[in-house]
C-alpha cells in the first residue's frame, strides 16, 4: 500500500503543471486564433504540406480532444485532408509542451525525449505522403451528425469549439478562455488519475519477475506497452511520467512505443475519429501506425542500446 501511494502521488504531482499549461494554451488558441487564419497559411506543395502538418503542433499544441473537431472544420474550409490528418496524429507529440514534459520525466535520459519526437516525425511524414498518394476522396463522413449536440460548435465530449468569441470583447474572450481551460482540465484530468491509479496498482501488485520476463523480449514488450498506452488513454503532456515509472523494467523500445503510439491512437480518440471520418480510412491509418511505431521503436532500441 505504501508503494502504491508513493507511485500514484508522484505521478500526479509531476504531471499536474504540464497538464495545466497544456489546457490553458489550448484554450488561448481556441479563443484567439481562427481556423481561417490557419487555412490561409497551408502550403500547396505536398511534401511541404506534410512537413507543415507534422510541425504545426509546434505552433498549435492542442490536446487530442480538441484536434479532431478543429481539423474536421479546417478540411471543410479547404485544407488538404492529408495535411489535417497528419496534424491529428503528429500534433499531440511534436509540440513544445510535450517535449518539455518528456525531458522533465526522463531527466537522466534526454535521448528518450528526442527519440520520441524523431519517431513520431518519421511515422507521420510517411503517413502523410502515403495519404497524399492513395487517398482519392475526402476522409470526412457525410453529414457529421454524430458530433452534433444541438448547439453549434460543441462536440459530444463537452468542449465548445466555436470561434464566435473572436468577435467579442476582451472580457468575453478571457471568460471563454477560462471556461474552455477548466472544462478541458477536468476532462483530461480524469484520464491522468485513472492512468496513475492503474500504473501504481500494476507496479505495487504485479510480480516484478513477470514484467522482467516480458522486458527480455523487446518485440513483445513493445507491443504490450503500445496496448497499455491505447487502453490507458493518457494525455500526451503527462504520459511521460507514467512511462518513466517503468524505466529500468522495460527497455527504451517499449517505452518509446508507449510514448509514441498512445498519443496517436487511444480509446477516446478512436471514438472521435470513427465519428468524424470514414471507418475504412481510420482502420487503414491505425494498422499502419501500429506497424510503423512498432518497427521504429525496436530500431530505436537497437540504436540506443548500441550507443
């Protein structure tokens, strides 16, 4: 019980500042930056466009919940679908807040943070180029009724993505910013608490020999950690602290699989993706992401352990 309490409280305390920073920055973007402004900046060259989609998170570090409705709207306004889809999967990882939180979680191994960014960038660049080559029609579902709640701009998850506040005064904008940040904080916070509870429970109760036996097989360990990331549905600004608690048990490949795959595909984002986009497109993308993240994580482990 003492180990459980120690691990749980440590994860919460370390992750809290980064979650708070992430949701507040996301709220500022939702209120003060219009989608039309982003659409005007979208490049037309496919290679540059994919690069733009991969790196857009450096300027717009939105949460996973916020990206899908925003990207759907950008595609409707004329953004090439392959750029928008790349941003959905790259943005939760390739952004300054996630880099800072990963460096903080892996203070003694900053290479893990840089490898996380590198793998995510490589996977999403390849994904974007493949989508440009093979996706012949819009990935959006027709109608999009699944997100409607009877109020314009609000998703089924309770976030208000209406940019009407751009036309209001500073008081209305500040009020909207704090409303959005508080809603998003409580929405994301519960996933952090659940993830921290499960992580603390596993480490305090599971026989270490079981985890060690899995870690001796990097290919199996990486798949197990990718599956754990999918099931836990953690916020990308806090998952590094949970991953770091497994450092010393699992190798760098398994940790990187957890850190890269989870923010790209998890339970809550899958529900939103299937609601917004055609099922065949999402299934194909997810299968590609599983294979690509697994292979590159194993390659990274061989490289890192050889240094």
